[in-house]
């Protein structure tokens, strides 16, 4: 898109710095997510603790990016593509910051369930969902770096898969809890963990929308396929045997 | 890098036909007040404008932007035949005001310049009193039948230009004794005094400080309710602030024209985007 460079070199350098900060923030968010899933699966409290710490670096980057965006708008009065780039950086940093928080939350859940017996089936489901979300995040960040709207669009559509996984995990967890009340503690944490992963998936689609807008200058007009039906899933109550 | 000399390849790649890159107005569409069709301008052998076609709407501000030497001022001067006064200058094509070609032999250029007034970059009040600056035009055009009429025209023009309160007690003082911003508003009042339908402004704020500039921009917002305004400006930010339609000129061609918000947030052509974002090599 920007085959020519700005006449004022510092403008070009500032945009480049902004781009790099997003890339760095994205890398950290990927790390936090990946590690938090591992911590949950491996019952690794040290890894969980380290992951929680890393979220601070993400928060610091968000503050830096916001400051730079405001300064650039005031000083440069950006137009057209430049304006979209700068606004995109702001929006994406907000989504990445939330992803960092959600990842940190998953790590906290890992700490909470560390002593418990963890049913293999459930943990596999969670891990798979986490890997899907991580894949989406990596893909959408690549789409941003490459300024590839088609790639972003594919991420946007793929969120359905995460929603589908979440639906089935939700049901499994309910079933588990209903079978034995002693499972409720563990399952509640896992449920929140799964919800956090599903939210991370949604934030990845937000980033995808921003990338599309950045490239094309207009928003995606399609209706996003929303597959999460858990808010309307009935819970069949039976007296425990 | 684009060749700055030969215009031939550029014609092929970026044939600027306003119809194809003219974006529809997002605001209410006003009637077309002036229409240029295939306008070419030559200074002797040198061609300065190449087949410019553009619609200019009434009761709105149209901004002409582009780098130095792109032809925007040349085009502006076509709209009230000021180019007639330049030796060796030749204009072809058609420019219509309310459907009538202003270059037709039936049109009196002097009358035309009352209907299509002009304000210049450097304020140029007559070396006369403030009153006389405004009264001069209406008097020679026979617009006032009495002194009382003339007084009313002067007062109304000064009011419309937002200058009356500042000068009402010194109308007999020299126009050149005013500040730059005031002089420019005096020139606007002078243009308004002969009941124009169109007001052309050639970089009207270039010589003014930011506050005077802001006052003129505010004045433009009021004036556009009653007049058709065309402004040439070097400041992209000003064009973005004051206009409803923006036309981008480059090397004598009209490259892109459209709704101002669209041109500055999502222009159709890369050349336009390069210019407005400061990427021109």
C-alpha cells in the first residue's frame, strides 16, 4: 500500500516503530496464551506464575502505544491510510491487552486447580481449544504484519470452530458436575478457563476486522457466524442419585 | 518515479475522467452551479491544463488541491475569465454558469466577474477608504439608486464578511490601514457587494495568522449557505476542514474528485493518497 515513503523521514520512522510495538505486543500475547494453556494442562505452578508476570509487559506496551498514537494524531494530522494505520494500532493494542489479561486469568486458574485430579478427556478438550485460539492469534497477527485482508477474513470466519468447541466443552463440564458434586470446584475453574479462551478467539476476530478495515478502508459487511450457543443452553436438573 | 517532462504516459495510466472517480456526495446534493467540460489552457505553446471536466455545486465549498504548478490556480482563473487578462493565454473547452457557456461571445466578462467574484492570496484593498472599497463596485455596476442604497449595501457587505463591528466607526479610514485578516475580510466584503453567485478564493489565508485564518474559515461556513465557493489551498488540513467536495490536480490533470471526507480518509487513487499523506517524491 505504501510504496512511496514519507518525505519527512521521522514520520516514516514513527509509523515503523508503531508497527514494531504491535508485533512485539503480539508476540508476548502469543507467549502468554501458549504458556497458560501449558500451565493448565501440566499443572505447573511455576510456569503459571511466570505467565502472570509477563502480562505486565503487555500492559506497559499498550500504554506506550496509546501515548504514541495520540502524539502522532496531534502532531502529524494523519490522513487516509496513515490515519487508518495509527487507529488500527490503537485498536489492536487494546485487543492484545485484553488477550494478555485473559491469558493471565487462565494461568491463575491453572494455579487454582493444581492439586486436583484432572480428567484427561476434559483437559484434552481444553488444550485443543487453546491451540485453536493460539493458531487464530498467530494467523491474525501475521495478517496484520503482511497487511493481508484475505488472511484476516479467514480468521474471522474460523472463529466458528472455537465457538463449537466451547459449546461441547460447556456441555461436558455440566455433565461432569452433575455426575459428582465433588467435581464442581475443578469444573468451574475449567469452565472459566474455557470461556477465557473463547473470548480470546473473539478478540482475534476483532483484530481481523481491524486489519480488513486498515487495508480496504471500509468495514467487513458480512454477518459474522456466531456459534456460541451456551448462553441459551438449558441445564437439565435431575436429583443426584 | 514519475516523469516530470513527458505527459504522454501519464495520460494513459491516469486518464482523469471525473465520472469514474467522482464519488457521490454523502450530504444533500446541491444543484450544479458551474460545470467545466474538457477545459484545456495554454500559455503560448505550453499546455497547463489537460481536458479538465468538473462539476461545481451551489451552496457548498469546493476545494482545489495539488502541488505547486499543478494547474489549480489556472483552473480557478478560468471560472471568471481572469485568464483573459494574461497575454498568450488560450482556453479551450466549455465552462458553464447556470448552463450558459461563459466563453460564449454573448457573455460580457465584466458582468461575469461581478457574478463570479474573486479573493486573492495577498489581500489587495484599494488605496481608498473602507467605505469606498465596498462602494466602488456597486456604483460602477449601477446597483444603487441613491446614497442611502449604497450605504445599505456597504453595511450589509461588511456584516456578511464579519467585519462591520470592527470598522463601523471608521468607515472613512483607509482600507490599507487594517490588519491582514481585516483586509482580507474587506476584500471578501468587496466581492460580496456586487451580489455574486460564486466566490472564488485563491489561497485566501496563506498570508494570515492562525486566528485570522480561523475567522475566515468560519466565515466560509456562513457564506456557503448563500454562495457557491471555490477555494484553492495549499493546506490539506484547511481543505479537509472547510470543503464538502475536493478536487486533486496534478501536472495539469484533474486526478480525483469527490466527497471531502472520502478523499481524505479513503481516496480511490494511490497518487491522491501519496499527495495527501505527504509521500510525494
